[in-house]
C-alpha cells in the first residue's frame, strides 16, 4: 500500500474518531508521518494499525511509539504494554517500558 492511499484511509478514520479536531480540515491529509503514526496508535484499532505497518517500516513506528507514547507513563501504560508485547515482540514489557521512561527522564534532566 502506498503512503498516500494508506495515509488517506488513516486520516479519514482519524476524522471519524474525532481525534483530529485541532487540525484544519484542509491540512489533515498533509500531517507529518510521526503525527499520523502517533494518532493512529492512540486513537484507532488494530485494522488501522495494520495499515501503518503496510505503509511505514516497523522501526519508524517503534521509534514514534518510544518517543511519543512511552514517555506518557501511567496515562498510556496498558496500551503501551500491549504494543510492547503484541506489535514489537518485547518479552518483558513492564521492564522495557520502565527502562524507556527512565531513559527519557534522564535525557530531560541532563
């Protein structure tokens, strides 16, 4: 699936889920990849998340997840545990998440 077709499908689903309320209607189709990945992971379901893996490399999705979702800590804990286990094959999700949160906090404090 090409980026433009997949992105259009995801943008439409995000609009239906009312998760793009802060964006101008005309600019939704031109949001950066990182924002599209983040919003899809947070607001949409597995069929749409599968589309992400059809249009973006796994390492890019994982990078966005690590940088944008994991630092939110307890707010997204259950979702992040599921993603760690199901999407990224992480054997010890709780230990991994704690490690990533600590790493992020240490980078901010430096």
